């Protein structure tokens, strides 16, 4: 569907006749999502090649990015209610729980040492 067709459909479904229609441009959001994911994957590979996660302080940044991606996908799913976004919410939710656990245990291990 073209953008104009979507706008026409939204105008027909608009109950109050208000011409101000909010439109989420999925092309730009999916483009930014791809860029963030590409950077995250490259960063992940570099971190794992450098050394184990407990010795690399930059791995904390990766954990925060994973949690941020989960929150980003959760917000996107909340606003669009698409099933494909729900799939990403589940994937990043599992990752976010894992990295949150790693942050807590990793920080604890660094303090104990």
C-alpha cells in the first residue's frame, strides 16, 4: 500500500472528521532499527573477539544497549500493535533479562574481587 492509500483509508475511518492524522512512517523507523541492529551486531562480534565479557568493561555498554533495544521494541509494539514487533519484543525481552542478570552478577563479581 502506498502512503496516500493509507492516508485515504485513515481519513475514511476517522470518526470525528478531523483532518489531522498521525502517521507512523515505518520506512524510517525500520531503517533506524536496521542501523542500530547492525551496529549492535558488529559491536557484539568485536567484544567477543577481544576477550571474555567479564574482563571487558565495554560489555556493560552492550548490556545497556540490549535493554534499550528491548524498551524500544516494546514501545514500538505498544504504538503499532503489529505481530512482527511482538516477535522482536520477545527476542529482545529474553536478551534484556539475560543481560540484566549479567549486569547484576558481573558487577557483584567485580566488587567482590
